[in-house]
C-alpha cells in the first residue's frame, strides 16, 4: 500500500520543523512482480530542517534511496523578510506491484 510510505514521508517534516509535500509520483516496472516508484518531494523550512528531512529520507525504513537532491535559498518578501530554504528531492522506493 503506497499510502503508508507517502504519509510517512510527509510526516518527516513535523519532527524537523519543515513543510513536506509530495509533488509527483511515477511507477516504473522492475519485473513482473516489482516496481520502483519515483516520489517527488518538496521540503520548505530552515536550512537545518531541510537537511534534517534529507537525512531522514536517506535512512527511510523501506527499500529506498534518494536519487536526486537539490536545495536553494530564497528570501521571503513578507513584511518581515526571512530566509527560506527549499529542498527538491526524488526518492526511489521499490515495492510489489498491486494486482
């Protein structure tokens, strides 16, 4: 069931003080019974919180790995300017195909 790992990925931000969103999900067949999911993840917060989520993604308790990672810094244009970091990550997760 893919809902569980997706929910767990989104929940990683809570412990790190970041906002985590799933922005894409693509499935690629690996065999007759297995597939690999490419999960696009956007993380927003402080530098420490974004890097904390990346560390947790790298140790995610599934057969998975971080395929792509990039971060960028932006300055908000609100009344009180602040530094916001955004991480763009692709997590690859292997799972059994659902019938």
